[in-house]
């Protein structure tokens, strides 16, 4: 990885061009961003191991069975790794999978596993909007997880992406479903809350590059695309691409809150939880200058990928 004293030259296998084949452990590697990152790192000649709760088809990776909250499983998976990329996260709680258990306790386990397995490098996925006094429990739990990662006496880099779009993602398909599901298109509130969608390939470029850049250690990078859009603007852009011509109706958030509080907990058929409703009404934007300068990329625009 280019980090001094990491022992990669001794532990890594020789690649085709004479450089060591670094082994990276990824938690959350079977998810949307994880699959893209596995493909990128494998293409770069790195050995990739993915902690997975079940057998899945994941070209380019070896699977290590286990759950992110099982310390012994994570320690076993982290053996031989030069770095751990911690991507595990949920956007909606279900059963025992709460924000605290997955984000906070899961990160605590990963940090402890790094210590026990002798891994010094940690890349941690947080979320744009993570802060201690956030109104949403999702963002508060992401902040708490960040603090565990950042204070772990590891060589840590934290990433906070805005909403991520791309092949296999949920963001644009959810908007498409909104367009086609009813005679009119529902818009929560005034639809003006700003998003800064970032392409999944730009996100994984930042992760892959950070593994090679010593200057990223100890840093927090907010990841966002080149443009900001109000939610209603995203709906309008996608409706144009899809050829959907329907009236829109604005639904006051106050009318949705009781239903989201009850139905959002009971069934995934209801599209919003209380937390998601709160976040949908907040701006989710950043200054992406550090991202562009550090990783040498100009992020792709949502407009360029709507048709995908």
C-alpha cells in the first residue's frame, strides 16, 4: 500500500509486475459500494477478502464467513490483511439490526479486531451529515462510529459520502418507483432539500487511492458530486429521461410523520421511516474540494448517468 513499515513486501504475494499483492479485508463487501470496490481492487491486482454472513457470488474476492459483530470471526478474517475497509451500514432498522448494533457496536468490533490481528490501516465509511447533535438516529450513530474509528490509534481515514448512485444502487431505482407507482408523483414537503449525488465509481476511486496515500491518514473526506439538486429536481430530471408525464402533489411532512413512525417500523412496504423522513427534509451537501485535490478526480454528474 505504500505505507511505511507495514510489512507488505514480506507478507504480500508477488504480482505480475513485481509488486506485492496486498490483501485487503472488506466488511460490507457484498453490498452496493462493496461490490464495486471489490471489482476495482481486484482489477488493480490486490488480494481481496470479504467478510460475509452467507455464501454469495463475488468475483475477485475470497469469502470469510462471519458477522461484523462477531469479534472472533472478524479477527480470523483480518489475519494477513494489510488494511481493513469497513463499509457495513444500514439505512433502515429491522429486528435486531439497529443503528447502534450495526454502526456503533459493529465498528467497535472491527476496531478491536484490527488491534488483535495486527492490522494498522483502517478505511471507514461514514455518511455525509454525521454529527453529534443530528436529528436522525442514523446520523448520530454514524458519528459515534466515526469517533470509535478515529480514536482507535490506527492509521484511519474516514469517508462521508452524500447519496451514492450507480449500477446496483437503490437511489435512482427508488425514485423511478416513485414515478411509476401512482397516478400522481408524491413529493415530501417542498422538495427543495439539497442533495449532492456522487457516483459509486468516484467513491471507490477515493477508497482505492487512499490505500496508497500516506497523507490521507487521520483525515475525514466528504464526498459529493459536482452539482447539487433539490429532491424535486431529481424527480423532474428522471421523469424526463423516463418519459413520465404526471402531475406532482406536495405532501406536508407533518401528515406523513405519524404513518412513518408506526408503519415505517412495522413493514418495509411503507417507503419511509421517521429517520428517513427527517433526513429527506435536510440538505445533504458538502465542499468537495479536498476530495478532488487529494484524489485527483473530477466527479461525474448525476445528469450523465440518469439513463443507466
